[in-house]
């Protein structure tokens, strides 16, 4: 090849043709560029005839272990202190954490869903109109608030008063553990959230019949009589204030709880 950019090449057909190598190279580069090639050579020499190296899968990123919930205290006093600490689902919620109140050995336990809107300021569960109605409901079956163990599924009031689905299961475990520590003879669940947490059933389906809860195993059904709690589900007082017509149905629920009390006392 001469110093010029063109060369004469004899084609098989016998005709002479001049090829412009500069334009041919430029054309080829344009084609590779359109094909996505942007590098002509590697940064280091490569043996193009060597066998390809086997592909090695990249190391998988380590998966951080999910911390299991720590064991809950097995004494009621320690549990109530733990209940307002940093290991419960409500720890990061805003508002005041309200502890359960009432005798540690109460024969009757009342479980509601969460504190009412004004309970945080009062520093006690069911402090307002709902509480006054609860007191009347208890008086109708011969009880006072001082005689029952009153607790809530949520120690703090959740946003809009509704328990988020992602914490329902853990809150239910905590509430069942709480019941096991008190070991009441009778349990009154007030509201849908309390019914779901303990019985795993919507309130409308749970009402009208007596349920058995083994407070040692947290299982519903039958079991050792010494470990069984009789459970009645009824309307929350705040619902009864909004829907007074439902008070007659709530009275039937209370009568069922009262009959069970008489039955248990008769057995003793």
C-alpha cells in the first residue's frame, strides 16, 4: 500500500476498482457506534484466543435477621411496667400510655380497644361519658369499677382511634398474655377490636353466646376448668352513646355474664 489513502485492487471479474479505505473505515466506525459500541480497545491487553473464564455469581447481600419480640414479663407488676416501655407496638405513637387498673386477682376483667380521646388528659381509661356509662353497666350486674381489672388492647390511642392491621397480631398476643397474668373467671370484651384480639371474631359474630378462653394457653374452646375464663363480647360504651337503641342488646350480654357469675359461685 502506498502513502495515499486509496489503493487499486483487482477484482475477480478482471476490472480495476479504487477503494477509499479512509471512507470505508469511517463508515464502519459509524455502524459500530449506532450498534452501541463506544470503546475500540480494552484498557489492558486481552488474549482473544484464551478460554472464557467461568461466571461467578456475586455474593448475596447479607440479610439482617429480624429481631424476635422479647419475652414478656411473667409477673403482673413487671408486665404493667413493661407495657408502657420501648418494646411495645405503641412505643413510637404520640400520646399518653395508660396502664391497666384494678385488682391483680380480680374475678372480672374488662377489655376495651384503646383509650378514649380525652383519657390522655385525665390519665385514666374511660374517664368521660363512656366511663360513666361503663360504671352504670357494671352496677347493673352488681359490680363497681374498683372490683374489676380494666385494660385496653392499645395502651395509647391510635390515629383516628383505629388499630392498624400491621400491629393487630402483636397487640393481641400482649392482651392475651395480660389476661393470663390476671386469670379472671369472667372477661367482658367491649368493642370490635377487643373481640378480634381475643376471640379472633368480629363482634357481631361473637355476641349472643358464651365463649371459653384458656388463659394459660390463650386458646379458645374447652380445657382444664381451673384455667378457663368465660368470655362475653358486647358493645363499647361509646357505641351505645351514639346508638342508644343497642342498649337493650348490651343488657342481654351483661345478663349472660351475670348468669355465668351465679353459676360459678354455685359451683364453689
